[in-house]
């Protein structure tokens, strides 16, 4: 089992549309931990960790959800595989 951690920035109409709450709901269906928050530049930042296949499936579920219509671009970067969060939380800006 290989664990991974990623930070993803979403651009588009991703603030003011329930994006963070929808991501947290989707996360409940996967064995992942992380955070999601609005950024001052109108992007949303998602940090997620878990087993590689779970993280991949979780990110795919976001892309295939109703949120897809709000996402214009997404940028991902790998974080240290040891990066962990407790649960999945929405951070306030």
C-alpha cells in the first residue's frame, strides 16, 4: 500500500457555489483525509492524503461530479507522502 499526498488548486467559478461543502461530502465516500479552503485569489485549494488508489478515485469523483462545470483548470502538486490530516475539514479563509 503506497500513501500519497497532493495539493490541488482549482480555478474557475469555484467560490460561492458550495464547492468546499461538496468536496467534503464526496470525501465521505473515500478513505482520505485533508482540507479544502477558499483562497483570496478566487481559487480553491484542496489538500488530500491517503492510499494512492483512493486519492486517485476521490479526485476523479470530484471531476465527474456536478462540480465539473465550475472547474476551468486544476493544478496538482505532490506533497510529502508522510503528510497527514485528521479527518477532512473545511478551513476558513
